[in-house]
């Protein structure tokens, strides 16, 4: 008998936890459970569809699913198909890797759809998440406020600013790509509540904003006089200094020199949202849509003996995909050590019928074949019935 571990959440932190468990003890039997019929979590639904290099990590995750004692259990929702108590009773350990998928709120008057969209909902729409098939109506949107100064804000601004040609090799869902291409967009305002010396952008992502075909990035040189806080560790100071250097380049650009202008605005906190305008502490900005990129929260999950958490569910919504590798591996080692001191439980296979790895491979094959016909990495299936039907086909 060997120990059985359930990992709830088939995103990066869940897969890295499985990888860490197998490194610690190759004998373990691991079930990676997800409420969606597709694995990869944030890599599929959250990473920007034009960042295919980042999405390539999914291939490593799929290799794990080829291991004999690793199973994917998709379309299986804890709380609906199995209770947390049943899960804990059936498995020797449970690892919660559910991430954080609820948009944080600004908490200002007027904050509601259709005037304000959260970045999770917005990016999930672009990425074909079956629960977010409806995006904002962009047909009359000329000016957008992107609120926040992290890499998600840059993703959102870039995805709006890129031309259809620049998105052609991405796996953005065609309806969303068409809506963006048809929108009469002229101005995107990326808004930070603090100065640029505090922004959490990283250099590669900010630099990309200076190389867009149909958009020019601009900022006010007067905002760039600050210095990264001396108390920051050296890598942080270097990252922020690099940001300031890139922004200085943007300050020399001419607004309106390309069809879309991306304005980086700092020291401006949202106060209220009204149709056609966003009130900031610095004044009123005419905008047709605001997209908040200010972080995420998650659903609470039961804790207790034998339950461990990894990734954003454990640490909160910060850190890139590689950050989760080290984090999940460390927790996996703890889990493996903890299991060593316990006898394996016995009992029947706890998994109800669900989408297994073969089902996911069928979805994957259908999507990549549809993509190949258009010279794109994939065209996603975005509807629950279609996903389940393709997964079931033999
Ligand atoms: P983030 O880096 O924590 O940025 C959140 C931003 O929201 C901050 O600028 C924060 O400002 C601002 N904010 C929070 N509350 C606000 C409010 N009430 N009003 C106005 N602004 C507010 O988080 P993220 O952009 O969501 O990214 C999450 C993680 O994923 C990060 O580690 C990021 O690097 C990573 N990521 C990486 C990539 C990539 O590598 N390409 C892409 C996407 C995401 P303050 O600083 O003032 O709090």
C-alpha cells in the first residue's frame, strides 16, 4: 500500500506540488483535481494569450500526467461532487492549490459592471474560460483606465493596445480578438496610486510597452523624479531603477503619434466611477471603461490535520509561475515527511466519474488542430457542453 495524495487545483502550484511529491517519494499515488475539465489553471486562463513562451510550461505539466500514478480528475468540484470531509477521509493528505480567482474591489462608489471590470474576469474572457464567456461591450469604448501598477495591468493594457496582426499568433479567443480590433480605442490610461518608483512592473514587461505597433506609451517626465526606497533589497532597487529608465524613454514620446496612446499616470488614486468618467485624487479623467488590476482574493478552504496549502492559496496573489516551483517543492517535502510517519489509509478509489488525462488530451488535440488550421497555437473550446463532449469522445 502506498499513500494517496489529493491536490485540489490543477494550476502551476498544484503541478509543482505533484512534481515535488514525486521527487520526494516516487511511490506516491497522486490525484490532481480541478473543477474545470482542463488542467493548467492560471497558465490557461490567466497568463496573457500573447505570452506563449510563459504558457509553454504547460507541456511540463502534461508530462507529469503521463506518470503511471498521477491522475487528472477534471470537472470535479469539491463541495459539489465530493465534500471536503470525504476528500480528507479518503486521502492520506490533501494539498490545496486553488489559487486566488476573485477580483479585489477598489471600494469606491460606482464600481460595478459594465463600467468597471476586474482583470481576472477580463483576462479569463480573452483566454476562453468557460465561466467568463461575456466580456465588456467595447463597441463604443474609446478610452480605458487600467487601474494598478503591476504586471497584470501591463498585460491588460498591452492586450488592448496590440494590433490584430500582433495577436495573430496568440491563443486569444476569436470573439474577444474581434471585439478589441473593432473597438474605437484611442487612449489607455495605466493608473498607479503611488509614484513610479514603487511600481511592481518588471522590466521585460514594461519594455514591451515601448515596442507596440499601433500604440505609443507616454508619461509625464515630472513624475519620474523619485528614487526607489533605500530600504528595499538590492534586486528590488535595481528593478525599480530599470522601470524609471524605461519610463524616461516613454516621457520623450509624442502622444497621438500612433493610433492608440498609453498614458502612464502616477500618484492618482480612484475616488469614484461614473458613466464616461473616472474620478481620481488628481482630477476627473474621461473614460468609457475601467479595468481594475489590483490583486485577487480566494475562497476560504477548510484547514486541519493532513491539509496543506501551496501557491497563491498559501502566500497570497504575488509571485510569478517560477516562484511557485520552489514554494510548492518545499511544501511537498513537508507533506512527504509527514506521510512517512503515518500508515497509508485503505479504501475504495475515491474518485467519482470525471474528465481524466485522456479526456484532456482529446480536448487539447481538438483545440490545437483548430489552431493549426489558422496558424495559431490553439483555438480554445469555450463552452462547458463542448468541452465535456470532446473529453468524452472515444
Ligand atoms: P501586483 O504586482 O501586486 O500589483 C497590484 C497593483 O495594484 C499595485 O500597483 C498596487 O498598488 C495596486 N493596488 C492595490 N490596491 C489598489 C487600490 N485600492 N487602488 C489602486 N491601486 C491598487 O499584482 P498583479 O499585477 O495582480 O500581479 C500578481 C503577480 O503575478 C505579481 O507577482 C506579478 O508579477 C505576477 N505576474 C507576472 C506576469 C509576468 O511575469 N509577465 C504577468 C502577470 C502577473 P500599491 O503598490 O500601491 O499597493
